[in-house]
């Protein structure tokens, strides 16, 4: 299986604090049946001021340590990017690691605030789509506005976004409302893929295998494979296109 949203890089965000913790999380991922992963550290100006300059060395360090420990997880760099005013400029400057390139669009893992869907998002999405960047919305089922009105997820989908549900939400780790919302999004065929959003070995451990089992029981094994391997594989095995500088603004 392939995990396209996980926090494995050491010391760059609220994932593992050091290399030892990162290696333990990688080992847990491989034990859970994950064979490839896109590392998605947070990018949120003013809180997580990450970029290629510090993330690529962190990825290289983890790869070297994994090789020394004989841990067979193929990893590449992406990012989980918070909706913010600076995002168009960061994209135009080529400073955002994309997840991949599918059907003519670079795929951006985009995180909303937990409490709401920001009003500016409805202007940001068309701008992104014009610039051939498709938002993959991270864990919408955990957003309180979506939980209150799951129709908001349909609106995001109609606007061109793909939706990523968290494996832990399917398993009840984020509460009954998030679980019920995740199930509704699946039933309405709005979910493009599932991912662990793993951060640690306590509350946010890798659990893709358990989610695959849940999806197989609730739907069928083919659907489970699509959400955990096939669609994530389209991202993992692609290469993001370069983003040309544009004068276009929101």
C-alpha cells in the first residue's frame, strides 16, 4: 500500500522529534503493509516555515538512516500546505513540493483550518485550477464545518478538488462525528484516496492495513485497493510539473 499523507521527517513539524523516532515510525509503517510513502511535512507561513532548503536534507538524512537500518520503505517529498494568503506566491515561486502530476495537474495536499472552511478558499480553488494545480483536500471529515454540513464536501468536489480521508477517522480514532462524515463521503463516492496522516506511535500511528480491512468489509476489496494503492500510486509514481511564474492574482 502507498501512504501519500504522513509526517515521517524528523524535527521539521509536529511529527517525529528526532531521527530515532522517525525510524521507529518508518518501521511501524512497513510492518503495517506500507511500501511507499510521500512525506508531507506542514508548510504554514509563520508557524511551519518549511521549504525545500530544509526538507530535502531531512529527507536525504532519513533515507540514509533507513538504508543503514535495512528498512524497505520508498519515500519521496511532498508537503501538507495550509490555506494562507501567501500560497499563490509560494506556488508561483516553485517553493511548494507537490504530491505528483496526474491528468495534466500538479496535485497539492491542501489543509483547511479545523474549525471552518475559510471564505477565501472559494477564490483560491479556481486560481489553483487555472494554474493546473488540483487541490487534494486533507482530512475534510475532521473539519467541523464539513461535519456540520457534509454538502460542503460535495461543493469542494464539484469545484475540482479531490478529497483525502484519514484512515484513523474510518476506525473511530477522531470520534463518531468524524467517522460518520467519512462514511458519508465514501458512500457518496467523493473520496479519492485514504492516507494515515501518521505523526507518532501513540495516538497517530500507521494504520493503513486496518483501514483496508474496514473498507473491504464495508464495501469490497477492490474499492479498498483503489483507495489505498491504485489512486495513491498515480501520485507516487508521477513527477510534478514545473510551475511557470504568472502575473495572475486572485
